[in-house]
């Protein structure tokens, strides 16, 4: 899978309130249907290079349980990053006025598009920040190498 080069995801934490050194949680209980879907999603993300397995002897600083969201019979794997959101500074960007954006587009020679299906996973996460994006499942502990769904400032990276 391709990656957007030159703009890695960097999570800026509130240094006055340091992130807890260990956020230990139990594996989120899943139904047999969710467990099966979770195994499929983990295999797919491993094959695409979006996540990597953290070996049991690695020191795991942060883990979050995984939730499999069902919509229209399809599932999506997401990490529960709510605790991380409370420690993350918010990116503040004003939304551009639509008329200004349309005027700029009308004058463009080239227009770039991006595959929004896996858009989040095309953004690389910096090595330093990966420890905050670890997920725990019955299959093991995994670390995101690409931007996951659900982190606080993820949408602002596409402005």
C-alpha cells in the first residue's frame, strides 16, 4: 500500500499532564462473530503493513482494547483511543470557506486525489508516537505503523 510521503503523523501530548506510563486493560470481550471478524482484520492490516505484532517480551507501555463496529453487515476494527484523546493537544484549523476553495480549484492546472477508502492508513506514524497507538486483542498486542481510525487530530492531517 502506498504512503503519503513527507508528512508523518506526530501526536503532541500535554506535557503538563504526562500520559500514564501504563494504561493496562483487559481484552475487550467479543462475540464469536466479532472474534472471527477481528482475526480477518488483523491479518489484512498485517499483510498491508498497517500494524505490526509486538512480541510479548517487548515492554508494552499503552494498550487499548479493540472494538469491532458493525454497519450494514460489514465490520471495521477500531482502537479505543479515548484515553489518549484527553492527553492530546487539539489541532486548531479554521475550515476554509467553500467559495474560496472552489475559486482556487477552478484556477488549478492539476488536481490531486486520494483513495479515501484507506486514506487514514496512507499516513505514516512517527517512530516516537507508535507506542501510543497499540491495541490489544485475543490475538496479541499490535502497534500501528500507519494512522488508525479514531485518534484525535487525524482528520486535520487531510486539510
